[in-house]
């Protein structure tokens, strides 16, 4: 097939994989709290980047996962900064901003969950890295939770693991 079709297949695969991982993680979360240990969570999430922020103003309140190794950011580079401070590619930031406005305007939506591919600027070398992102939005809590994974795999390695 064409490389565009192959890319689409890979992206679909990664998004599904991401959603599956999120479900697994939330099941394990309850157990982790009992263990009083982040160790298991860290191992499960070694490739996942997690952000929690406010819907209303886009300020990042929590960041976990291997942001420095994957993306070149320390937690302090992210926490208390807004998502539109140059982290996302300008075109993607625009889409996110519009989505944010629509969700805040609509009275019907209380919770939303969706997957996107967004370009995020690497903190050290300034190149954009494609991230597969699953967004969980809770309007009442004014909270956005994002689980992201870099899409930097070559096509072969994606399908090796089964």
C-alpha cells in the first residue's frame, strides 16, 4: 500500500493502543494507591507522558512520565505554564484553543474523551515530535488529563510486539 495508508494504519494502531493502555492504567491505579508506591505506575508508563491541567485557562498543574528523556523538559518547565506557551505547533495550538472554547461554551458537555495526534516541540532541539494523545476532559472539575506517547517508531517495530 501507499506510505500514507501505512502511516494511517500505524496512527490508528497507536491511538487504540493508547486508549487500551489508559484503561489498564486506571484499573491498576486503585491497586497502586494501596501499595503506596509509584514504582509500578512508572514501569507501566515508561513510554507515557501525562499532563493534568485546567480546562478554563490551559495551565498545566501536573506532569509525570519521562518528559525529560522523551521530550527534553523538566517538570518545572511545564508546571504552572499554559499549553499555548509554544509547546504545541502553532497550527495544533490553534485547534486545541478552538476545542477548548467550544467545550467551555457548550452547556451540554460535562465529560469528553478523544484521541488526537499533535506536534509538540522538543525542549532541547526545537524539533516537533508527533504525540499520540488521549484527552480526558471533566468540565465540572475544570480538569483536562492527557496521556501522550511519542510516535517515533519505525513501521516494523510497531507490529513486532504482537
